[in-house]
């Protein structure tokens, strides 16, 4: 699995078209590697890091990687 980020700034809407964070996850997925792109608002960066384990547990507990190969998480 490739985990890209945590990017300081949201990757939503048209931002995903030029995001290096999302681009790295997309490249991995194109090679058949499951991937996650993480982004957050700069003022909540430290909180995002603190909650990363909770997010990963949610993904694993709900077997989300079996549904899709890539997720963009903001």
C-alpha cells in the first residue's frame, strides 16, 4: 500500500487535478497498488496526524480497500 501525504491543504474539486499527493496515489493505483491520499487544512495538520490511526482503523475495520483501490481523504 502507498500512503501519500499528509498534505497541508485540501485536495478537493479541481485541486485534485494538479495535486502531487493525489497524483502519487493515482500512480500507485495505476500499477495495481492500493493507495491513500491524505490532506488536511494547514491549521489542523497536527490534529490530522493525531487521528491518523483512527482513520486507518476505520478503513481496515470496514474493509474499504477491498471496495476501491484508491481513496482521497481530506
